């Protein structure tokens, strides 16, 4: 007889025990059971209901996922004013910039609401409620099912529950799995689509230190930008319209000017993107040797080419600023992660845990039957990584590296329609019109000569690092007809494509034909790349199912093995709360880092005219005059940044740092170099969250920019 999984017992295990101090990305809906007593003992003066409630206004109602979770933002006024990081608004600042109005270089400030700039496609999402639906999702799942059967039952239950919860509302409803598919929660959210740029400091403040200082402490970066949420007059989400009005939130964060001191309580609320802290030693090894290595090798070359182009003119700098920043961020992250994983001996630590787990499993026949295959399944899935390596390099060198292949592949659906031009006449016209509507935005920030260099360099990198059996079909022409000369082949490709020219592509879309696409070298190369990527992915499917099963069993077993430990789920772009304290740290022997920095260090780092360390003239004058207004610390200095031991990762960028009274004290924007292994293993002695001091932010808005209109609408605690 089939026996059902005893998930109710398993879930109860999640709710008891004690956790490593400061570690953990906790679901706010569960802090009343798991965390609130510890938080209050550390200095939090709020109740669990003050933090997360579906019945009354609470902190969660001031926190939003920006652009579906790529960053976090917080509401700081009754008129929907938002704070986030400068790098989270970088794309919009860049899009609005031109040589005549260079908002990247000079900053931007709306002195009234009618000066605020719309941003098509930008969104903010509020969390309305969370419900544990594990028992419902797994109601028809049994232990003797195959992974495919299990996935089908879960998918059926998930879709039904989502439909029921959504009903006829405009809300978004989705179910996410936690603890490697051992637990499931249903989320109800509301997304607003009229988000306008309100303010941003010049890049010399908002991105001070650039790539050199990225992931490093001490920092002096004024990493913030400001937006506003607009809605229909009835308060509902609406596309951009001049008739829209500022959104009135359920809650906005008051702002404290009292500053921070060592050991102060601090919590970070946000949408961390992805962690994999239950990954095994084999997975860590794979990440270092395959995923990170592919990222480092491909992006290093890409960044070199982009940097050369950006140095040619102000226009070039504006065009590629956002592309360079997004690529450089996780290029450096991959380097730092490999260094930290090696230095901290994370693989050996994982192996020790796996040994303990194996001994625990083998000590009991019932446990061996239930969890005995967990680690062998995981280990087996990493035995032959040649195909996975090809996938990683294809993603970095062929899909995310050059622009032309992804752009050209947009026409693949058009090519299918053109096989029957008369039958699909209306659909062809509609598709062509949609594609034509994207041309201005795409080509505004595109330089064909630069992309040609990237294509040639990265196609060769892909070939040099992978077996020929994983080459896209067009590589045979490069190797045979062009004798392996990637530059010569790429030059010919750019001569024989319409996808590097706005004018040529627009002309084609006026009267599209299949013949043109069949002869277009860039389009055909893109088709070959995606064909290779899909076929390789399909070949990995069976191994991936075994890996997923192994991970699910391993995590379930770990929680059974350690019943007195509080477990928290990996980040997955759902709202989380972390809590900790303001703390210094010792990065290496003989060195101690203070918990704060000041504008003294900002001036000390100055390199006049440098892309990363230039200090604007007005900024320097104000700082030398010590014109700090009400934003100076008790020591008389203007504090720039501070660090806490909060648990964060990508997606937390822009998250509010909140004190024990529920007041905003800073904006999280980075992790620290010494703990770059944090996505895979939390290092409690080294891991720090780097935050811009909210007083530095307000000083720039008020004293530097003179945007008194924005200060006036905030609730400031003096």
C-alpha cells in the first residue's frame, strides 16, 4: 500500500529550536513563532504584528520588490516616495541621459511632481499575504512516485490553488517551494506599473569607488536613488497616464536622524534573490570550477572591450554605463566567491557535515530506507560535467555576452510565421510592428563595432573551453571555411546581417520575407546557438531530476537529524527579514575595521577626473566647509556608511535598514569581500552588510541638491 509523506511532522520541525545568531533569511509571516523573542532580547521594540500583519498596517506594507525582485525599495512618504540604491535605478538614469542632459554625471532632481520622469516597464510589487499550503500541495504525493509523477501532482495542485486564491481580482498569486521542495507557501501580491524617477545623485556620489570599491569595506558611496509610485485615482495599479496620482501606502517608514552606534539592533527587510546554503561539497566544487570560472573568463574579456569603447566619448560612456555595471558586478562577485570558498575551507566543512549525515542515516534501517540515496544521487549527478560546462559557457559567452544573438533571435517567431505568409498575414504585421517599436530603445545604447569585437572574442572563448560536440552548427563553417579565424568570420557576419543596423532592420520589417532571414548570418547563428542549448539541456534532464530528488531528501534528512536547530529556507526572491547588530570586524590578522565611515575618507580617496574617484566641485566645497546641517553625527562629522552583521544577498540591494523602533537608519547596498562565500555558506565572524547612512542620503537631498520639497514630505525623527 502506498504511504503518504508525513509532511505535517516535518513542518513542525521547522518551528522549534535555536539558530546561529544573526544568520538566517526569515519569512516575516513566521517571525511570531520563530524569532520575535530573540529580536526583542536584542533590542527590537516592535511586536510581530507591527512587523508583519494582514489585518493592520505593518512594516511589510512599506517594503516593495523592485522590478519583480531584482532589487528592493521602501516607501518613505504618504505620497508613495521610494528609496532604493543608485545601482537599482541606474538603468533608468542611463535611459533618461543624453550628452545634453547627462543625469549619470550630473544627477537628477525633480523639484515638483510634474518634473518626475516615467519609466515604462519598471514595477514595484507589494506583498499582501502569505499562506502555508504545504499539506494541500502534497496531498496526492506519495513516496513511491517517480520524480516526474511527483512534479505533475504538485503542478496540478499548485495551479488549482493559485486559481482559487486569485479569483477575479487583479492581484498576482503564486506558490513557491522552500527547503528544496519540502515546503510550499502561497503569496498574494499587488504590482504597480507607473513608477517615476524623482531623484538621483551624480555618479561620482552614487557609484563612488566604482568597480574598485565594489564588495569592499570601508566604503564611502552614496548609493541611493528615488522614485515615486503612481496609481489610478481610485488607488488601483494602472499603466502610465497623466491622470494617475501619487499612491497612498498603508505604511511608510519614518526616518531617524539619531544615527547608529556599535551593538545597536538592526533589521533588514527585502527580497533576497538566491542562496544555496544547503548545497553539498560536490555542488560547491562545481560552482567554483564551472559556473564561476565561465563567468570570470567570459566577462573579463567583455568588460575589457566595453571599457575601451566607453573611453572614446561621453556618448559612449552613457551608452554602455549600465551594461558595464551589470556585467562587472557579478564578475567581481565570482572572483571573490572563489577566493572566500577556498580561504574558509567551505568544501571541507560541507564534507564534514555529509560524513555526519551518512553516519546518522546508516545507524538506523528506517532512516537508511528513507534518506540513504540522498547523497549518492547528488554525487552521481556531478560525475560528468562536460555538458553542464558547455551550458555555463554558452550562457556567458554566447547568450549574455554579445547582444546581437539574443536580439536577432527575437525574429524566430516571425520566421515561423513567414513560412505561410498569406495565412499569417495579420500576425506577421502585428509581430513586425511590435519588434519595430523596440528599435529606438535598443539601438540608442548599441554600438555595432563594439558588439562585433565582443562576438569574435567570446565565440573563441567558448570554443577554447568546450568539446567540439557542443559547438553550435555554424562553428563548422568557422573552423573549415574560415580556418578558425573568429574575427574574419564575425566581420563577414556583421556585413551579412540586418540586426546590427536600425535602418536596415526597419526597412526589413516594412516588408519581411523568410528569404532575408534565411540568408542573415547573425540570425542563423542565433538559431544554431539556441538549438544547441536546448538539445544539451534536454540531455541533462534525467540527471537534473536525480539531483533535485537528492537535494530534497538531503534537506529533509538534515532537519530530522538536527531537531533542535531552527532552519530557514534559501532565498528565492520572496520577502525576508534578517536581524542583527551594528558591528565592526577583523578581516585579517592585525586589522580591525570600524563600523562606520565619514566624508573624511571620501575626500581622502579623491582622484580628480578619475571615472571612479572624482569628487564634484560643489561636493568638495560643502564638505571642506563642514556644511553638514542637521545631519552631522554627535562627533561633528558627516557619517557616510556603516556595517551590520545582517544576512543579505543579491536582491537585497536597496533594502531598508531599520532600527528597533521601526525607523529607517540606512539603505543596504553590498556585502563584504571577505565573506563572498555567503550565498553558499554564512560566515558568522566575517559576514557584513554594507549600508549607506540615511543621514548622508538626506544631506545630499537637502544640502547638496536643495530638494527641500522631498525633505518636506518625509516623516523625520530628530
